[in-house]
C-alpha cells in the first residue's frame, strides 16, 4: 500500500476523530483504525510494569498472545515461554507459502529499565500524550517496536496477505539486564522457534535534528561490553602516620591516566559505510574529516575533529571509562584496598585481553591489578547485503524523499549480540525518528508522528522482505 507522506501526517492528525469501531464494513480496517489499534496495544504494554525489580514480562507477553489469538492466529503459532517466573517471552508466527525459505525474525524486548515515579514529572507506567509526544517508560526502548510488530502482524493476517516466508515476532525479557535473557534462552533451548535467515531489531532508526529528518540509520554492528576491575592493595596502617604508597592515591593516579588515554581509530566495513554516507550530510568540517579518515584512519587532524563529537568518537574506537569507585575500611586508617570498575565498549574485532594489558600499561602503577570481570562476547558485524538495504532505501525514499540511509554501529549493546553469535545476522532498523528520548531517564518519550510513521515504514518493509516486494 502506498501513500505520500503528507497523507500519512494528515491521518495522524485526524485519527482520534474517527468512529470508535475498529472494524471497517468491508472486513478490513482503515489506515487510521490501524493507527488506533497500535496506540491501544502500545498503551497496554506501557501500563504493564516490566522492570527487573517489580515487573512481570510474562503478563505483557500473555496480553499480546491474547491479542493475536483474538485476531485468529492458531494457538500453535502463538506461544509464551517462561524460563523463570515473571520472565515470559512471546513468540508468534505468520505462516508463509514456502516452508523451504528461512523466516525473518522481528525482535523487540518488553522489559524496561527501572522507573521510580518520584523521579518523574509524569507517571512512568501510563501512556501520556502531550503536545504531540508520547511519554512513558518503554515508549522509545522498546515497547514502541513491540506494539508496532504485533499490530502489523494482525493487520497482515486480517488483510489476507500471505508472505512467501514465515514472519516471526519475538517479544523477549531481560535485555536491559537481569539474569534470564529471553533471546539467549530461546537460542539455547528452543532455537526452532526463532531460527531465521536474519532479524530486524532495535539499534537503528531515524535521526531528528531541530525537527528535520537527517538520516534513517541501520545498525549492522555493535561494540563488545566488558568490565575490568582495578584493584590496589596495601598493608595500610594508622592514619596519623601517612605513607607514600597510599592505595587510594595510587588507584586515583591510574584512573586519571586511563581517562587521558585514547585507543586508536580502527574502521570496519560498517563504520566505513557510515562515514561514506554521513559525509554527504554532515557539516563541512566533519565531512572533510570523515573523508580523510576513509583514506587514512591514522590522520591526526581528522581524528582531532572527530574527537569533538562524542557519538562519532565512541563509534570509531574502543573506549573505557571509570564507573564505580570504593576504597578504605575506616576513617582513621590508611586504606588497605582501593577498587574501581572500568567499563569498556570494545570494537567488534578488538581483543579484550589486549585492551586489559593496555589499561595495565597505561596506568603505570606497579601495585595495580587489572582483572576482566566475565568474558566479553564477540559480536561479528552483519553483512551490508543489498537484499536488506535496497528495500530499506526504497521505502525511505517513498516516505521521506531525500533522507539518506546510513549504516551504523551501536556503541551500546542489544540482544542482536546473541543472534549474531548464533549465525543470524541482525539489522537495527525501525523508521522511528527520534530527537531526545531519555530512553533510560526521566520522562522517556517518542513523537506521536514518529510512532505512526514507524508503524507504516515497518509494515511496508516487512512485506517487502518477506516476499511481497516494495509497493
């Protein structure tokens, strides 16, 4: 189905003036009614607390299961699996015509980060609409995409559209932390439920600057997550007799040196593609630096420019930052121990052990011990295949003429990590254009217009990727 952007925006504006009945007379719903259903599902998900401390993803997964069953999906194609109490995951499947073709997977997590109502000026577990913006915990991370996937799956079935390949929707738990990650569990215990040729996930999306759509990004890689424990020990003693080898001072000196260190800029296929595309839309100074880096990733003048942009800087090199600090055991005693946590976001092809040795060398404190906490998971970049990128580019131009598609690498982490390690490529793409979302902070938000545009973008894209072609 094709519509120009102006028509879509008009539908967003008039959606609430339509009759309350959701079923159109011809058996299919009108475009604005699909928007209304998406909002209704969105609201239901936001109102279910799915935090780690007090939440319940099983309740949210079961609510979406009931939606799909009511829409006519067979019970065998809509399953809630609960590897631990209150940690349910929904997996739903729209059957295609060709069982020989591997499915595509649409992934969204339904757990959210903590949200203390006392820290918000709006209620975090209500969908509040004010001045063209939706507010609520999960509106941008990641219940917006979960609501859209469920709505669009219902829409496709109700319209009688049968894809060439199966479409799987997985709404999962514990992406934001927690001990029972749904994607990891499904891969280890029920891989047949989510096995796919590739997956769409969060991690990409549209960039808004001063209300203008700048780029539609596609996340094809992400950095590795690794914590290192810095520890200095000392015999200590009485605080009335200071000694030069104070554990707190030595740790502080080590952290200052680490904070001043810059790991080298190292480009890969995804970041090179990002620089090439971004150079066409960036300000002249940054665009020039991007092009020079593509020619020589050691160019000091180009690196100096890039370092002033924290987002670009963190995308192009491994980064490490102190995040936790503790030391001493009594106010009147010299510290016997001082510890710090240094959180590193490591480039996909960098060696975590080499990063550890570099930190130890840069710190220049003989008594310092640097230990990796856990093991960083490799996260191989997904190939920038035209089979995926071409439909994204075509639909982007249909809906937002002139807006470029820009491959990108996330500096944070997503559940795409587990899928990529299992041999399932992942592409973070949504068509949801954000400005400031405060996705882990107070009054998380998403523009209302962006939500409905993302709904339409993902409807068109999934149909194209599942065998319907770009219309």
